[in-house]
């Protein structure tokens, strides 16, 4: 007899939270993760002179492979939305949109190891996009259904946030007070307010006080490079730490699941995998949870002879980060390399009907750290240029004076954006790679144009004299948030799973990760919502 009740595949925001919540209910969990384990105290590079080289310090096998279908042609009428830099001119010099990256980490804790740690609830008005606007699909649950689980997730993670966030009502305060807004961010706040916008502290999975055995943040400003203090609420130091302590969670890293086997009567029999030794293995299970993320979950299902694809929706409805970022040089010394990344935010245009002439919202936040403009190397390569004495003088004058305003917007599914299996490329285990098809339609581009205009207006109002760099999704696929490829819904004909992530057909199969989102929200970061959905799903795990 096996010594586990449930097998979970993938240990990120979805899988890691499920492991915690199921062990809490005394289920014995076997958690399988393709990537390695990271040790925050030894594996991250912020204490090294070379800290600025590269971003998250990947290990062998901690990045997956995927491919891209050719992307759309660019039109001259949108030239204003092309990414550029003061030193290099256009970043994408091609006539078509180019794929830079689907940013992610394969590792214990998944992509939360590299996430910034913005910790957002969805706008309640963005969960009924089909009924209200005829786009995407409705969530089969409401904000009210999730609210208590949001509170639970925030408590476990240790979220620091402001007293209120408008329509995102709360039944209890954030567990920790909001972080202070840095000196440079305060310039952006004042500029936005001078334009009539509201700007407030962001809710962050970074501790503003010591909490639950973890120290408070020291504002080193490099969350995406891996937090060496464990105060950032990534899944490894929060949900998984607690799951491990329960004694009910066995974890195996370096294990890649390659195929899900069915048995008779609409149930899953088990999974095939390549184990830590590189050998093929089969594991039987009576309950299976797939949490491989919005690219790898549909890949695994499609590669398992289209398992759970009765609706034809596996891999469809792919949504990505719709993003824009404008950076400029201010003449004052602002020390903008300091502070907590994305410490402040405006939700003014976040509701799906808040941008004139466009369906779908967006948010604006301080973005200098996320743009990577917080170290001398970045300034030398992307802002200042030149050689010798003149370069040194210019570096001294400029360092710390870049301000960046970033924006993330709603991504609405369209028929040309989906994930399928690449017919020509396989990984080392012989499984076809996921192939990403990404297309931006006119509405998406109009939303992006509004985001770009507003970022520029805020920088101008802040006294920025010269823009130095802008980049966005129009000519560049570079995505950190991906969703939608196994959407949930109440109707088996048009969705893959129900509101608890349970397959409409396969009785012992649950999917729990960003793939189940029916719509993306107006620029909210997704991890807290994935975690709340997982806590809710685990609570109802035994319901029929
Ligand atoms: C740079 C960056 C910044 C971000 N900032 C934020 C932020 O501020 N706030 C926020 O909320 N979100 C942020 N995100 C997004 C967030 O990290 C993801 O949305 C979230 O982690 C997705 O959770 P998931 O469970 O869907 O997938 P993941 O967290 O990606 O986890 C999937 C896991 O499954 C494993 N896996 C995949 N295939 C297999 C297989 N076949 N066998 C075994 N294991 C497998 C992977 O190795 C991985 O560990 C950011 C992401 C990036 C990259
Ligand atoms: S800014 Fe805070 S949360 Fe981010 S890496 Fe540094 S110490 Fe960790």
C-alpha cells in the first residue's frame, strides 16, 4: 500500500499551497517537482560583487524549454509603442513581434522564487467579463466566495498592505502594516496626484515586521533575484515550510512527470515520470493534482493523449502579461535604487470599464527595480554610455536619478492566443515542447496605448526631462504572468475544471494553478488569487 493519499505535480503557487492545505486536513501528500531545491541563505547572489549579473540565479534544470509560433507583423501606426533604449534605439529591430521570454523558475516554490511579491486580490468587477462585456469567461465563483481564503493566504504569507483598497473590500485588516513609500517613489506619487490620480502603498508579500519566525525586509530592492532573508513570501518559505513541518508531506525534487495514465470508469490510474536518477518510473495514485503552471499543465495534458480535453479548451484562451514601462532621468539625486520594489500603486483604472473606449483595466506602479535599473551596470549599459572620464562623471551625476512608471493591463483571450504541442521539438524525455501562440488584437493594443500615454504623463509631471527607455508587449513577448489554458467554469462544454479545480469528467483529477483563470483581471498579480483558490479547493477536496 502506498504511504500517500494524494500526488501533487508542481510546487509553485498552486501546488505548494495545495500541499499545505491538504496536509492541514491530514491527507498524506507526495509532492513531485521537476526543478531543484534552492537554499535562500546560500544560493542567491546579492552578497556577491557580481550581484547585478543576470537575474534569478538559475541552476541546471531550473528553467524549462518551450517554443513560439511566429508572432504577428508590426504596423507603423503603432510605432509609438515600440520598445526602445537611448543607447541602442529600437530593441526589436524586426518587422514582427519577437519572443523574448516566458519568465519562470522550475524549483521548489515554482516561479514565486523569483516573483516580486506583489500580493493582490482581484477586482470584484473583473470576474464576470462574459456577462458584462461579452469577452473571456465568467468566474464560476464570486469575490465573496474567495474573500475568507484571501484572508487566510495573506495571514500565511505575511502580507503587508494599506488599510483599504477601494472595491476590494476586506473582512479583516492585512496581517502587517504597509511598507513606507521610498523617497523616489514619493515623487511619482506626488506627480500622479497632481494629475488627479490616487496613489497608495502596494500590498506586498514582504514582511514589514518580523513575522512567523522570519525577519523583516531590509529594502535591498532585489526581490526578483531571490530573497536571501526569507522575508519575501515565496511558497518555499511559507506554505511548503508549514507542509513539511506537518510530517505529512514527502517532497521529491528533480522528478519530471511525462504522462498521466487513465484507468476505466473516468478515473486516473497514475503517472509516468523520469525520476531523480534519470530513470523511468510509474506511480499509482487515487488522487492527482496537476499544478505545473499555465504553460506546462496544458502541455502535460495534451501530451497525455489530450486528457481532460473533452471541451477542447485545454491550451486555449492563453493570457499573458500585458505590460508597459517608461523610464526617464530626473535632474535631482533621488536614490531610486533604494526601497522595496513596486512599493506603491494606482488602482484608478483597474476596473474593466474604467478606460474610455476599451474593455479591461490596468494598474500603474513604481517600476524602477522591476525594469532592472537599480545597479551601476544597468546604468552603464542602458542609461549613460560613453567612455573614460566623461563616462565616470556622467555615471556619478545620473546614478539613482532614473524614475520608472510601469503598468500591467488586462489580457483578454482571443482565438489566436493558445498553447499547443510543438510538432517538431521535443525535450530530453521525448515529450513535445509546449508551443506558445501569442496575438495582440486591436483592443489589447488600444489598452496598451492608454497605459503608455499615462506612464509618460506621470513621468513628465514628476519633472523627468528625458526618457531613456521604454518597453512593452506590443513588439516584445516577455511574460511573467500567464493564465487561462485550462479555464474553470460551471459548464463542462466550455471549461476544463469546476470552481474547485476538479475535472468535469475525470473523478480524481484536480488542476490548481494559473491555468484555471477564466479572465486575467486588470493587471493584478496572480499568486495570491491562485493561493486563495487552492485553499478553497483543498477545503472541499472530499466533496463529491
Ligand atoms: C519575474 C517574475 C515576477 C513576478 N512577480 C509577481 C508578483 O509580484 N506577484 C505575483 O502574484 N506574481 C508574480 N509573478 C507570477 C507568479 O510567480 C506566477 O503567477 C505563479 O508562480 C504561478 O503559479 P503556478 O502554480 O501557476 O506555477 P509556477 O509557480 O510556475 O509552478 C509550477 C511548478 O510546476 C513544476 N513543473 C512543471 N512541469 C512539471 C512536470 N512535468 N513535472 C513536475 N513538475 C513540473 C515547475 O517546475 C514549477 O515549479 C512573477 C513571475 C515572475 C517570473
Ligand atoms: S527587498 Fe526585502 S523582500 Fe525583497 S529581496 Fe530584499 S529583503 Fe527580500
